[in-house]
């Protein structure tokens, strides 16, 4: 390639490139940003979850801006320039939202509203200049709000927050992990959320065998020596059943009485030992263990955890509760450290008070005749320049001693 061909190729290659003076301008004409936001409101259903636009939406916005005619300054608006301008407006919106919520880092003490902005006056101009030097995003809003705040807020999608918000980084819970609270309470023999503690169930409701859980086979194997014969009584009468066997370890405290047991037809369970006297009648399952538990409505006189343990369900602590507890502990430690290192009030007399005492003694000495008015005035000047002279003057006990010290101070002065 000859030098002439190289120059010709360079001219052809650079002829289609915009010059440096033809960059897109968004500040000269304030209506450009307004028109862009108004157009974005018409297609806000196409915005992404993060508040960004895809390339198709950016190109359609550039075409819309071109339909308004040539710009007053700079080159026509392009998709890339629109993307950058929208990112800047989104940054301003997010920053103002944090300031309004009192959660913007470094903006403590500053307030913002749409009418007066940050309400900067002549007295607060110095602090404002230092603030916007670190946070330049707020510089245009010293005395007025942002006109496009409400429109941009309407365009941006609402971001959900909380512990139950979907997170792609966390796999969904399996069906075995999703346990209903009511069913879990029933499995653990716990009252559900609908349990009314002010209206406890009656003894007949507590002894309803239709809701009781069958005892395990192991319990019946270890308690096989216990029998429960039932006396011959009519089914129409409701009499307490006579429990035969060694029930001392399951008996309630003496001050409480067992309620009457219904003798209606109940399915025979492995726990029932039939006798010839009771072979023709259905057996009643053993209720003693159920009556001894706290859920049975019988108050204990003392703890009996070995035979009738309380429920084994442990309380759950959520993440926010744990963080709150940790924050409270850290705050208490901080208070203790602050209390240890806070400045203690000194018991020593301040220099100003010491000088005042020395001057008052000089006045009293003048009244006693040990000092002349000129000497007293000279001492006042000495005390104002040297606080050690005031200390020495106050330290003298008698007027004569102070007079001698005054001569020495005046000679050195």
C-alpha cells in the first residue's frame, strides 16, 4: 500500500466517526430529560427487575428523542447516552429515598423534601459545601427538590424486602420441611395458636379418648403387671373406675381429686386386661398418665420431670431476633466502656476562679492598709498574665505575708 492509498483509507475510515464536539448533551436543554422520563412512563412495563432497560427499549427511546427534532446542542441522543442518563437518574432517586428514610450513610442531620430540597441557608452553607464534597449527588438540591423524583419513582419497580422474599441463591424448601404449625403442635402435644388460655377445657374434654394418642407397646410391656378390673355397674351410671395395682408413682398429689371417667363404649386396647367379671364389657384405656401431665389440667405440687416430663419442644429464634439480641449486648458493652473512659470532673479549682480569689484578697488587703491602690492594680495585671502568681498569693495565710509577696511580684514585674 502506497502512502497515498494509506491516507485515502484513513480519510474514508474516519469520515463516518463523530467529532469530539458532537457528543450528546443533556444539560443545555432541561426538557430533554423530562421528555425521556415521560416516554419511559409509557413503556414502564418493559423495565427490568433491577430498574434497567434492555437494548430494544433504549433504541426506541433514542428514536423517540429523534422525533422531537434536532437537539439545541450536541449530537442526537443515542441508546448508550440514554442508558447512562437513566443510570444517573436512578442513582439520584435511590439516594433521595435513603435520605427520606433516614438511612443514607453520612447524611445524619440532613433533611430533604420536594419543595425546598435540603433547605440550605447562608448559615449552613459551609456545612453543605463539605457535605456535597463527599456526596456530590445531592449538589443540585440545596434549595429545591428534584422535579423528576415522582415520575422516576413511578417507573422503577418496587423491590420486596423481608425474610420470605424469593432468593435464587437459596433452594426452595422440600415438602417434608414445610410443616404446618397446627399439625406440629398436635404431634408434640402442644396447644396451637388458637388455644384460649383464659378458658381452659373441662375435665370431660380432657378425658376424651377419641383425641388421645395410644400408648407405645414398650410402655405396656414394662407395665404389664398393672391390671385394671372394672366393677359391675350399669352403663347408664357414670362412676369413677377403680384402679388396681401399684399406681403410687403415677398418683396425683393428695389435695387434688381425679375427675369421673366416662364408661361409654370404647375400643379395646392392648393395655386392657380382661377379667371374667368384665369380659362382657368394653375396657377403658389407662388415663392416669394423661391426667398427670401439665396438659391434663391438673396442677403439680412439685416438679416430676422423670415420670411426667414437660414438652420437649424448643423455642425458635429468628434471624432478626438474634441480631437484635446481639445488638443489645454490644450496646450494653459499649455503654460500660463509655462509662469507664468518660472524662471525670476535676476537683481542682479552675484558673479563672483562682485569679478571682487572688484579686478579692488583694482588695481585702487594701482595705486593711497593707496594700496601696497602685499596688493592688499592679497585682491585678500580674494575676491576669501569670496564674502561678495568683496561686502563690492565695496560698499565703496572713495579710502581712501577702504584702511581702506583693513587693516581690511587683519588683519582678
